[in-house]
């Protein structure tokens, strides 16, 4: 079986999901088409069927998403890069026809599928905005969800089947037999890692919230392991306290997530799914301007996975309160990757 799999290159969550699917399909030649951070990550792993394409990335200004520049960038991509991507995918499909096209929030593969007359399957978390009722959200986030639903339909129009990965299934429902809801889609490494508790606080940050988080942590008496902040100007002074260890992003992060007491991190969907799988309470800090993360953080608190806090409101007292909360044992969840593989095998 041969699959052409388009992967959104913004961050690593989409790439991690795709690798989880690839691991479960050893008999399949899974060609990944991606760009940006996802391409660099998969290239570092020497993934054998990797193809570079052009893609959509957010523009940032003053450590916030700049939607004006991002929209201008998207317009240019649709005018030029999207057509080049489709032509390249079609050329490869003429030589090595795929049995199925799959898109993880990547628009080129969806349009190439239609141009080639192939079946299209969508696997992502963004389609929850299209197919799941989100009326319980606060009004500003509900407004963003409607915009996100429109954008999602544009990105991946009319898939034959859609799998939606989410960490808040009880607050969602599938609106069609062609929709499959599942929990987080996780790599085998995550599933096979033993869970413990060595008492330290695990932190994962992105540049947009890095300095605020580190300033708040400086006055918290707890051993801390920090990922994503190696270039922070606060690093040297924090390391001198003997409580902080700064780590480069690697597979060690998964083991630290399994061994930590609690997690403080930005509110990316994939990381929340992994924390939920390991049953680790989370203080979710959405990136400024990343409204999807604001929705994720709201559901973290609503679903009882931890609490949310905006970066501008974060203080040492906020973190101490989070650490002092009575820990509720979270229920164990299954790895949603098996639902994805089951649907894939039904599509050809």
C-alpha cells in the first residue's frame, strides 16, 4: 500500500501524529509531504519517504502572531506555492500512484487528491471546529472557532473521511458517519514509556511566553527541567540556583514527561494529549494571539486536566497555587492511533 500524506509544518505536533501512524503501518510506503519545522524534524530522523514542499507558516511580531502578515503570506502561498506543490505531487503520483491521500491540515495534498481522482482522508485536530458543537465556549473563543471552521474547510475541502484527534472527547460529538472521533494520536515511544513521579516540575515553553514563565518560576522552590528556553538570557542566573536544568529538545522529553510531577507548558494540542496519556496535571499557558491554544487551555481547565493562565497574568503565586492543588487521579486513555489505522485500512 502507498499513501501520500501531507503534513502541516508549523511546530512538531502534526509531524508527531504522522510518525505515530507510520509506525503502525509497517507494510505501507507512507510518503510524507511537509515543510518548516516538521520537515527539519523528520529529516533529522532520516525518514525514508520525505518530500519538501512549500507551506503556510505564521508570522510573528513582538512575540505575538501577526495576523495581517500571516494572511498576506497565505495569499502569496495560494497564488504561487500551492500550485507548484500540486504539480509536483501529481507528477510523482503519475509515476507511483498512491492508494490513498491523507492530509494533516495540509492543503496541497487535499487538492492533489481531487486532481488525481483519489480518495482523501483527513487526520487532524482542527476539524473539531467544523464538525463538533462548541457552544459551551466563551463568546470570544466561540467566535474564533467559527473562523477556524471556515479556514479548516478551505485548507482541507470535502475529505471522504475525517478523523478528529482531541483530548476533550466528552465535550465533542461526531456529526456524520464519515467522522471518527478519537483521543490523542501518540507514537510508540510514548505508549511504551513507563510512568513514574520523581517530583520535579517539567516546563516546555516557546519564545512568545518564555521570559514571563521563567521569571515566575525563579521564585518557586521546586526542581525544574526546562525545554525550549536554552537561549534565554535568564538561563545562567537560574542555573546558578541549582534548581534549574535546561534541556535541548530530544526524545528525553518524553521520559521527563512520564517522570515529572506536573507540567507547565504552552497549550499545544499534541502535548496536552501526551500529558493526559501520562496522567500529568498541566498548567496551560496559551501563546499570545494563538487563539486555538486559548481554546485548548480553556478545555484543559474545563475537562479537569489542570488549569489555564495567560502569560501576562502568570506569577510565582499562580504556580505555587497550581503545585499546591490536591492531585486528582486522571483516568487512563487509549492511544487513538489505532482508530486512525483502522479507518485507513477501510479506505482502500
